[in-house]
C-alpha cells in the first residue's frame, strides 16, 4: 500500500504538526514501507498460536495498601516556585474562549 504526501499532510494537520516537503516525502516512504511489511506479516499462518501482549512471562506484583500519613501541605509546597492559598500555581496553558 502506498501512502501519498497528501495523506501525510492530512495526518500532520490533524496532529497539528508542521512538516516540510522533504519530511512529507520521507514520511510517505517510511509509512508505505511499514504497511508493506504489515501486509507480509498478514501472510503468516498463526493458527494455533496463542495471542499474547508480550513474549516475556509477567506476574502482577501487588503490595498491601496501607494507610500512612501523607506529606504535610507546607512541606509539599516548600520548594514550589509559585504557590497561592496552599496550592501550586502553574502557568496558564489554555486560552479563554
């Protein structure tokens, strides 16, 4: 399957990314190569192969949920570069609409 530069532009626009003409061509080639490889993988016979998320054995390790005293507010805010009324102050990142 071939990915066009127009498709790369569309995805970049959706992701709000700026890409140069050279990058568009490079990404189109790379994505096309990935899809070609995926088509090759589809040809493999996987009957009898159990689905898995990882090839390594994993065990969940749980710890007891013990109630402990939390960090005092004053200590938590001690190194905060900016604070107000007992809260961290951070720069505004959203615009008012």
